C-alpha cells in the first residue's frame, strides 16, 4: 500500500475533525489495524503541554515547566508502561475492548465501530494509535504503537495484575470482586456511578469532601492522593465530571459538566450562614435515583409532546438541572427555557411552568449543602422558596401573561396548591386548587389542571376531567387533549 494513498494528519485537531466528519456521514466507521514506527510518547506529544504536565503531576512524576512536550510525554509513557493497569483507568470499557481487538487483528482484517463511539478518539488522544484514512475505501486505519501494545497484551495474560492486592484493585470497594481485568473495569464503572450520584445529590463538592464520603458510605480504602489521581486521569479526562480551583481560596471543586463553579461559589459566599452538608448514605442515593427519574421523565415527556424532539429536550432539561445545582436563581433558570413557552397555549404553559418549577424547588442545590429549596424553606421557615438564593432585585411584571414572570407570591401559591393536589388527590386539595385557579388563571383551565394533576398522581379520575375538557370544543382544548393523550401513551396509563 503506497503512502500517497493515505490521508495523513499531523495534529490532534485534524484527527478529531476527520473522526467527526466520518461520524456525521456514515452509519458506522470501518477500521483496519496497522503498525506505526512512532512510539506512544511521540504520538502522545501531540497533546497540549499543560495536559501532559498534569498527567505527570498526578502519577507522581516531578515535572519542570521548561520541559518540551516530548520529554513530558516520554516520562509519562515510561511510567504508564511500568504501571500498565493505568490503561484500564484512563479508558472506558468500549475503548479497552476496541484496543484489545486491534492488537489481535490479523493483517488486512477489519472491524466496525458505531459512529457515536468515542473509543477511536480516546485511543488517539492517549498515543496508543496513530490515525490515517483511505478515502477511496472509506476506511480508517489505526496504526498501533508497538512499544505499548506488547506491554498491554502481557498484562492481560497475567492474572496477578488483577488480584485484590494489586495496584489496579485499589479503586474497588470491599463488596466488589477482583481477579480479572473485566472485574477491575466494572469496579471503576461502579465508582464512576457512585461519584456521579453524589454530585447530583449535592450539586458541587470539594474533591476532599467527596473522597471522605466515599470512604464513609462505601468503605473505599484509597488515599486522598490516589483519589486525586483518579479524578484527573479518569473522571476529568473522560468528561464524567469537571473540576475547578476557585482562585481566591484554591479550594478544588468537582461537579457535573456545565455547572458554573465560580458563580456558584461566589453566590454561596454571600450567604450569611453556610449550610451544613445534607447527610447521605446508600439508601439516600437510591432514593435520589427515583426522584431524578420522575422529575426528568415528566419534564422530558412534556418537552417532547409539546415542543420538540427528544434529544433537544434532554439538552434543555440538563441545562436546567445544572443551573439549579449551581445556585442560579429563578430569573436565570427561567432564562434557559422561557423562549420555548412563547408559542404555547395557556394550559400548556402551566404544565411546562409546573415541571420547571418542580425541578427548581425540589432539586438539590450546592449553596444549600445539597438541600433543595423546599427542604431548606421547611427547615428554616422561609415563606417563599422561589426567593432562596435568588437575586431579589430581578424585576417581574404583573401584566406579563407568562406565569414565569408573575410575582413570586402568585407563583408559590399556584405551585403549592397544584403540588399538594398531585401528592394527595382529595376533595380538600381539589377545592383549594380550583379556588387558586379562579383567582389567578382562566377558570376554563380548571378541568385541564385537574386532569393533568390526576395523571401525574396516577389517579383514574383524570378521565372525567378529560371528558369535561373535550366538551369545551375549542382549538386550545383539542390541542391540549392531544398532548395529554400522547403523554398517557408514554406512561401507559
């Protein structure tokens, strides 16, 4: 095969671009393995120098800012080959499986990966493979660095690399089994999941805090230094989390991608009293799973059936969760989604407003130590939870039709009445809701709200209110009924 037939790339950016282009236009990416004369260090030196120095720092190599990139890459690769289990740490399962298959492919043998897979990109970023492309055959060639390939295969054959006392097993909790590389990787995935749950539970945590919680809740035995290595080499690198050091205090925070850490910290600093952290244990994390599923599912269904395709709806819901967790007030949270409500009927706007308010009021908030606004208001006798951690100078407009711009007093009274009805459908909560609707909204919305509330509560009474809604015969009633029926299909009511 002549070199001229290949499309070659000199920088990581060029390699990222070709992978993005292939993923955009192909259902799956066809791959062939080959050999490269370059070493892993030579390939890895295409990384940013800051990244290479960070890798060296967190594996314990003393770096010098004056080092050239190749020198930093060589030091890290040397360490990695001596501690080859780090490959399992720095790569997700699909990337390890892809690399294993590439190592064992026969000449000219080919395989395919899903176009959405990041595995080829991650192998390129770690210097394990070089990347070229054969346009005529629409074939991606991953050329393996031989110096790391043999170390990797040798590790797979050595069962001692995966025993309970091995370096690779340090990130496994006592309840998990060791003994094979797949068990080791499942242990890392379990740790990833537990960390993600804790971040959802609290919003933002200090790295040191999350390390201590993991030890207390799950009996992990790794040191803080070992955990910091895990954060940088795995969690941050694979974009499972983002971390940031706040400049004035140098406190190292960990949170989800998309949360504004500096803003959240500054907002928290303005609180008169820092909230004690909400207690947590394994049962509390399981309970949060259920709550998140309900909150997101209800909001996503509404976005899907009233507005847009599911993928865009999920992105909007995630931005909203990040805004709430990061101490952003109602004015900023509603700005994430307010434009979407412009074309909705009044009844649809109420349903949308309720689901967004539910996330805003019930989701854990970083500045409140992981308590939600409702929990904080109940514990500290705050009259209106919408105002907690909000900029009270933000104006509202009484004459604005959208519920999102009504006074906090009106919004809280409506939310409290509707939420109480959803929690317990009875005559008392129903009459209270009807009275509130007639006071602040169009009385014609009464049957819609009662039907929607019963549906959310799983109460079969929704049928009588749908019938009453159908008798109105208006275009608004017809559109809303169609949306409700679609939601019911999803719920299998």
